[in-house]
């Protein structure tokens, strides 16, 4: 199997054995159907054991799988009449961000998402899904357009982070991200964010200030990659697996912490195993979110978003340190 992951090897080897027995049965007079049935039963149990007890590092591997569905893959299954919009009207077009208008079950919506490539050539063209400032400014342009025409906004998050190159910094990368955070906080239309792969750093958060934030079961959302955290904490990026265990970056961890609204179930083995079925799971969650958010008034949507982010985390104020008498 191409692109197999380390923790999947027992499943892959057993599938190969079953395939070999089936081929042998077809090409000979020997009936091995009973043995095949036993192995298939064993395979089902093995898959349940492995995929239902995945460790954080296993989920990181699935989130990074080269065949994992992208924003454009989900658009083709979830929406109709999609029209892609290009350019930020300031500098140029960034293909690491896909944006446009479409219909979700006859409802006009605006779609914005990070977009990785499917092969080396496309990855280079799309900068491996790491946006430049013009990508975030294009996203903001579409958000303000959605607000003008009262369209809900749906954001698909899947990036290692904003591009850290010199040219991006010269064109105002940090300002572009900060501007998106400010503007998204005050949007008067529903904003639904779905992490479909890696949600890395401010590059992900620039599309992540939503009324509802959902994550696919095997996606990650973090201020830094496990490798980056390991390099900072232990001066050794090979400790990424250890870092992933302690960082709380997976969907179950973030759900427990109250940072996301809902975990979207993935098909067995990961979303890349069956994109159409995976899109069906996302569709159900989108329907529930839109049903809840669309009837809300403008002021209520802004307040809902404000209260959501204000409630995240735990903090206290030491009055003596800020000159306030108790």
C-alpha cells in the first residue's frame, strides 16, 4: 500500500496476506475460503483495535497524509454552483487560499479554505498550503463581500502555518493575519470553521475566528508543530512524538478543553479512505450549525462569537499588581 503509516503496518500486512490467498484460490483448485474468512474477521478486529485507540502522534500522521482530502475535494461533494474568486485587489492572487461563492442545499454561502497540492508540481504552485499576506487579504475581501450580501461563511482550515519567508514578511504577513482576526470577530453573518487537516499557528487562526469551530477526528490544531515544540523544549526535533503527546493538539483533547464545538467522525482509517462518505459526515454537521446560527440577529452573532472566545482558557487577575484595591 502506498503512503502507509507506521501504526498501520499490521493492518497492511494482513490485507496483503488476504489478497494473496484470494489470488491463489482463483488460480488453483484449492479452496481457502474458510482461512480467508478467519483472516478477514481478524482484520476487522485489528482495524478496530488500531483505529479506535490512536495516539496523538498517530493522528498527526493521518492529518498529514498526502492523500488527505483538501478544501477543493470537499467543495465538489458538499456544494453546488461553486464560483472561485481570485486576488486581494492589492497585490495578487495566492493559490494557497481557495475562496468563492456557492450553494449549500440551495443556500448561498461563501467558502474560504487553505489548499494544498496533490503532487509536487501543484504543491509548489500552492506553496504547500502556506498562505502569503495576499492570501489572507483575499480571504478577508470575500468575508466582507459575504457580510454585504448576508451570506454565511464556511472556512476550511488545513495549513502548517502562514508562509514565513522574507517576501511574505515584507508584504505584511503579521498585519494581514491580525487584520483578519479583528475583522472576523466583528462579522455580522454566521461563521463556521472546520479543521480538516493540520491547523497550524496564526496561519490557521486567521481563518478560525468563528461562531462554531469543528474538527475532523484525526485533524490537529496548535500554535506550533510537534517538531517545532520539540526543538524549543528539548533542542531535539526528533522528540516530536513526545511533544505531540503533551501538547493537547488533537480533536478529542481540544473538545475536552472546550476550544472546539464538535468532533466530526472520520471514516475508518482516515478521511482519505473514502472522501464521499467523509463529506457526508461534514454535511450533517454543517446543516446543524447553519440551522442554529442563520436565524440569529446580527448583534447576537457578534456577541456569540465574543462570548465564545472570551470563555476559552483559564485566567485570573491579581488586583494588587495593577493598582486596584480589593
